[in-house]
C-alpha cells in the first residue's frame, strides 16, 4: 500500500520535474493513488469475512455429527436395507442436513426445531436400528413395514424443510421488491403504477 503511494509520487514528480509544483502534485496524486489502493485492499480483505457463515452452535454441531453417523450406517449397511428405502433415507438425511444448516432460523419455529431434534437424535436412528437388528432371514418379510415407517419420517422432514425454505424464499422475494424500488427511476415507477 505504501509502496504504491511512493511509486506514484515519484512518477508524477519526475514527469512534472521542471515545474516547482511537481513535488506537491506528486505527493497529492501519490497519496490519492495509495489511499485508493489501500482502500481497495482493505475492502477486498474484509469481504470474505463479511460473507462467512456465523459460527455453529454446539447443538448444531451435535446434530450434524449424529446425521453423519446415520449416513455412514446407511451406506455401510446398504445391502441390508430395501432398495426403495435407501433412496428415501438418503434424501431424508440431505433434507435434515439442510434444515440443521439453517438451525438459527428455526428459533422462530420452536415446534419444528424440537421435531427436527427428535427426528435426528431418536426417530430416524431408532427406526434404522430396529430394522437392522432383525435377522437377515426376517428382513424381506418386514421390508414393507420398514418402508412405510421411512415414508412417514420422510414426509415429516419434507414438510419441515419446505417450511424453512419457504421463509428463505419469502425473504428473497422481499429483497427483490426492495431492489426494484431502490433502483427504479421515480418517474418510470410512476408510469408503471399507472399502466403507462
């Protein structure tokens, strides 16, 4: 940053050397260029920090860890699970992961937050555990029941995910409206309102 200022000052001073004002002009122009460069570097250096996600809570990390464990179990024991249920289980894990990623937003929806917590910590692992504990010879017999249970869980996850994502969609639409209002010429806005 300082190097750019000094270099610009020297260049302007050398170009304007016969003029007595060259030193002053060199310092002013060099300072302006250096200040602009420093400002750009400072803003660019701060930009990634502004876009970083907030730090995750211990509860959020615990839920993510639990989901990772369920995902590992589903992958490791895939041959013991009905094929149709495997797809639903993976989609459910992805959906729950998206919800847990937005965990702070669920503070406004405490009933959904508690439901997700129970789903991740109890219902999903327990359903999987009970089926996998069956003897291999009995699994085909109870596969339909297992698929139904997974379907009930998947439906609950989809409803919660849709509710959380709908909030984001509403915020995005509101932001678009604000942008259009802020960036549209007032006269053009007046003509649009009157259908002209």
